[in-house]
C-alpha cells in the first residue's frame, strides 16, 4: 500500500497527463488492480495495464522442463 500512496503523491505533484504502466501477477480481474486503474484514469492519466488473464502469482520461480535447462542443472 505504500507504493500506492507514493504514486498518488507523485501524481499530485505533476501537471497534466501522466503516463503510467500498471502491472501485477494476480491477473487483470483482481479488484485491487481494477480499482487502481479506475482511480488513475478518472484523474486523467494515461494508463497501460499489463496483467495476465489468470492468476500467475509465484510462477516466476518455476524452472523450465526443457532438455537444455535440465542439462544445465546436471552438468558439473
């Protein structure tokens, strides 16, 4: 929530339209990102929303199961 307050504080300091890239890994349909998007667009900002169709939280830690990735893990 501190980042939300920081962004709103910065938006108040700027004049005119601000370009913002809004992203998460929980999916675009989550209430928090939609609320944030709606508030920013209502304030006259230009928003690019980048989020997956489905919740992908924690998937960045997954390893690829390809042969080359497995070979790299087993090479000593």
